C-alpha cells in the first residue's frame, strides 16, 4: 500500500505549476512538519521518502486536528459511527 501512496504523491508533485507551493506534514501521535512550503520538486520527493523512513509504527485510525497560531494539535480519534464530512 505504501508504494501506491508514494507513487500518488510523486505524481501530484510532477503536476505542480511553477508558482504552486506545498508542504509535507506527517502525524501519528505527534505532528511533524517534514518539509516547509516549497515548489522545489527534489525537496518534495525527499520529504515523501522521509515519511516512510520515520518509522513503521504509524497509527491506522483517523484523528481530528486543529491548526492554531501556536501549531497543530491532534484531537481524539474518530469513532466508527462519526461522519468525517
């Protein structure tokens, strides 16, 4: 499965327009900013590689998160009966 996700991320990066800037964020029990906003394709590809090499113990459930001026806060995990949209 990770191979398909990485391939999708790489395809997305290839389709960026010259003025597009994206960042890469990873989270499990902690939020980690892997790559700040950039349009540098090589830097973004390295960041996607880092996502998997950070460790394999990723949580499999979804969590709510809140972005504030102080950073990102992870909330409780979603219960199966909760709507995501």
